[in-house]
């Protein structure tokens, strides 16, 4: 093998090694440049005139110094220290930022940098809640759990009454039909945003600084409500129900809702709208059902001049849950100085108030308007057993309420 051949082969090896080195360097550089700065928590609550801290750190080595400038959507609500800093290239230390609450409210802290590093700081954001009182925070949490339990338990008095009477007379079937559709759609919305990563990604893309509105207790409540309503419907299939059935008006309303849901699903399947929009349309149908579902039962009680067969326990628990829900919203509005959440966007508060007013109306029907009404033992909540009259023995009357 001559000298020229050997030199040629050595040149090829050197070239190959040089290209491999460049490739590895390029990959390493690309990985470094795509490393992001982030924070240890995206949600922080701070009390007035007190301090809380969040930490900025890198999830990889940066190849250049990054200038980070923190800003807020409201300058008066809190102070940041430091509000600007340089995260060094190759640095592994964390940068602590101290938040001091000044005015109650909700504030978003975001980061900015030069054009070349904008992507690197995009995950540096914190949703800050400035509160007036920690006691009010805990009270709000307690209210939340109590109304969650009250609403969850509220389905069972009706189920128990149906079981004891072996009858569903007095329970309106339109109410049940609307209820099962409403809770099914509500479960679809909650399960979709809680379990399906694609929908969570859509939500994050649409609301980059937003928080997923669905929590685990929302999923549990909606699925449990659907289950309990299904049990009640099955009771209607097996227990005495006289001539009761779902009305044509209810069928018509449900048909309209079905068209809305099916068309929306078709548009989402054809990529005309996003699946997230489909879930929102389902939630709008659920809100509509919440407004109208009590009307058939109220009319039925009025026509019968009786509330027999309709559980007042259900109403009392629903009233408790609805009242505590509204009180929680009022407490939060005061604690976070966020009255606009009630008066600026009254939908949630208005729906809660609407349900509570219906509960009050049902209580008036039960305890005031029709308190003296009596039905036969098969359709009343009160069972009266009277022993045969005897000449020398007083009648024995036993009243059992359940």
C-alpha cells in the first residue's frame, strides 16, 4: 500500500470524525437552546402585606445568558423582588423571587426577554391570588366540601322513599329525563378535560396562562349524579307509577338538545370546530337544563295540590348546597376583592340563585300550600294504619313518616 493511499484514507477518517463532531455539537447546541426556564409553582396565594416566594430554574443547560424581566397585569396588587435578573449560561443555581401582597385580587406574573430568548422564558408565569384573610380561605374550603356532600347525598332521599313505598307516583318523569341528559353531558365535559390529554392540550393552547377548570371532585360528583339518577329511573321501570310518563314537550326539548349535540360532534369530527368547543356546547345544554328541569315537577305538584311522592329531603339538601355555594362565591369575592366575578359575569351566581329560589318554592308547596293534602297509602309519604273500631277499645293509629 503506497503512501498516497494511506494519506487518502487518513483524510477520510479525519473528515468523518470532524463531521460527527459537528453533528454532536449541533445536537447539543439545539438541546441547550430549547431548554426552558420554568418555576416551581404556577399558583401562589399570598396575604396582604406578607411575603411568598417562587423559584425560577432551568430544566437544562443554557448556552447564553438570559435576561429575564418579570411583569404583571396589574401593577398595584403586588411587588416583585427582584423584578429583573440575568440567568447565566450553564448556570445550575435557582433564582428566588419574593412576592409581597399589596391589594387583594388576582394577578398574573409573566416573564419577558429579548427576541432570541422569548421561547426560553415562556413557561415562567405565576397565577397569584392576593387574599385579605386566611380564615376566610379555610371557611371557603369548608363551605365547598359541605355543599359537595350535600349535593351528592341529595339524590338518596328520593331513592329511599321510592324503595319504601314501592311506588314513584308523584315524581315527575320529565324532571328525571332532563336530569339524566344534563348530568351525562356534564360528565362528558368533566371527564374530557380531566382525562383526555388532547383536550387538555387544546385548553392550554387557547388559554396559555389558564388553569384547567375541572378538578377531581367535579368528575366524581358528575359521575355519581349520573349513577344516582340512573338508579331512580330504574325504579320508575319496576315500581308502581300509575299513568305517569315522559311528556311530548319533554321529548321535543330533548330532541332539540340531541340535534345540538350531534351536529356539534359532527362538526368537531370534521375539524370544522375543535373538540373543546364541542364540550363547551355540551356544557351550555347542561346549563339550559338546570334552568328548566324543575318546572315540570312544580307544575305537577300544583295540579295534584300535593307533594306526595316528591322528596322534601332532596330539596332541603339541594337548598343547603346551593346556599353554601353562593355564600362561598360571596366570601371569595370579598376576600379577593373580585366582585366582578358575581356582578360582571353573573351566570354561575344567577344559576345558583335560580335553583335556590325553586327550592324555596318547593318548600312552600310542601310545608304551606299543600300541607293538609292526603293521598292514598300507595302515593303518600305517610303510611296510616288504623285498627278496626271496637265498642270498648279506642282506635289505634300509627303514623310512620319516611
